[in-house]
C-alpha cells in the first residue's frame, strides 16, 4: 500500500525520458493542459486507451494523425466516462471470457475539459464513481469552454471575463458566481484516489500518477490548465502563471486518499492574489480603467478563508 509520503520521483531528472505525447499537435503554444497530460503520460506509459470529450484536446488528432502512443477515441462532451465504461467492459470480457492475458490489458482514461467535467458530463461521471468503475479521469481545467471561444463554465472563477459573462456597467465583476467545487463534489463520492495537479509541479504530478497507477477503481485528476488564448497571456508566461496559482494559494495542490485530504504543496508565505490576476487579460477589468478593490479583496478573502484551518 502506498501513502501520501511515498515518493517514486524525487527530482525532475527522475521522470521517464520517453514521450507518449508527440510534439507538433495543433493545440496552442504554451497550453498548460497539454503539458500536464504530457507529464502524466510519461508515468502511465502507452498501454492506455483514451476517451476524449469534445473540446480543445480533440484537436490533437487530425485524421489520420494522432500524437498519442495509446489508442484514442473521440466522444461527445457528456459521454467520455460512459464511453470508458464500455471500453472497460470490453477489455474485461476479453480477459475473462476469451483469455486475453493480463499483460495485454489497457488503462482506460478519460480526457475532458472543465465544461465537460463540471457541467455536461458530471452526472455520468458521478454514476461511474459510485459504481467504482476502474478508470482514470484527467480534467484539464482551463476554466472555460475554450474550444468554442471561451464561454463561461461552472469552473470560471468569480471576477473573470468570459465571452458569455463579460464585465459590464451592471456586472462589474464579469463572472459573478463562485465556481463549483468539483474537488469536494468528487470527494463526496469517496473515489479510490483524487488529486489536483499543475504542470508547474512536475514531480508532484508524476508521483500522484505513479500512485494512481498502483490502484484500481475511480482515480480522478484536476489539472490546472493555464490557457494563453482564453486567459489572455503570452505563452511564455504559462509556467509563471501556474506557479503563481500555487504561491497565491488560489489553486490548492492536494490529494484525497483513504478518507484523508493532504496538501502536497503548502504555500507558507502566500503571495497576494493580485500578482496572479494582473498578468491575465481575463482579469484586466479589475485593474483598468479603474481598480475594483472590492472584487480583488473578495477573491483574496476566499483564498485566506480556505487556508485558515491549515495555518
Ligand atoms: C452538447 C454540446 N454542446 C456544445 C458543443 C460544442 N462544443 C464543442 S467543444 C466545446 C467546448 C468544450 O469546453 P470544455 O469541456 O471546457 O473543453 P475545452 O474546449 O476548454 O478544451 C463546445 C461547447 C458540443 N460539442 N456538445
Ligand atoms: S485554447 Fe487554451 S486549453 Fe485550448 S488548446 Fe489553446 S491553450 Fe490549450
């Protein structure tokens, strides 16, 4: 059995050199979600079959090319988890009825954006976790419907600009509601493993996937996916923004295992949230033409409230 302190990888040099995601896909330069997937696949290897919900990552594959070494299947936004159930069943039938050796078995993995995860596909995923489907779920969370022009999703943060909730005189914050807490929603289902990861913490990410690889049942990942196109920043800033998300405490890096939540990175001296906000065009209206102190303070307060019990 593994525990939260187990470490397979100690430094970035320990990560496998093999690449499972080939370069040159049509995704945007500096896509944080793609970097997260690339790191995850280094650990999972190529005996993986992907069920990919409609979204940015379906653009990875342009027939007949596919940058992934594993098999890949494209599904509707609501169906990647239901599809992975079908794949899992087919593999189990081949093993149990037709003698397929264990060594030929494949890891079934959902790839989905937050629109699919938090909104359209939430119900089938809830049912699959409940019946303990043996699968991995990778949500690259860019906090909006990226592929169709960055509309508001249930993950879009309060105070951000999206295409369907732009800031206006009567709606100075832009997005006015808090995002859904998908970590808590999934945790309430008591999955075998649940973790948040970021491309800026590759060793932490790799260790979490290594741990998930040893387990069976629902293993769920929320990967912060800084998105130059939707968030409005230069692709070269992707790592800086991912780092600030952790250093400000806005994105808690944690795992849920055997009934316990553990923070695997604790920002001891938190950077003020505005250092993270001010680098992104989607929060520009909080600073220009007039600084919106109340909204910035609200965002800071929420982060402070989250970390209070851990200080
Ligand atoms: C039911 C349904 N409505 C709308 C669409 C159009 N559509 C395709 S991709 C997409 C955005 C998906 O957003 P998300 O899941 O967050 O992934 P991202 O695009 O950010 O990668 C939308 C709305 C669709 N495919 N299915
Ligand atoms: S829009 Fe964002 S999430 Fe989609 S491919 Fe581009 S950078 Fe990645």
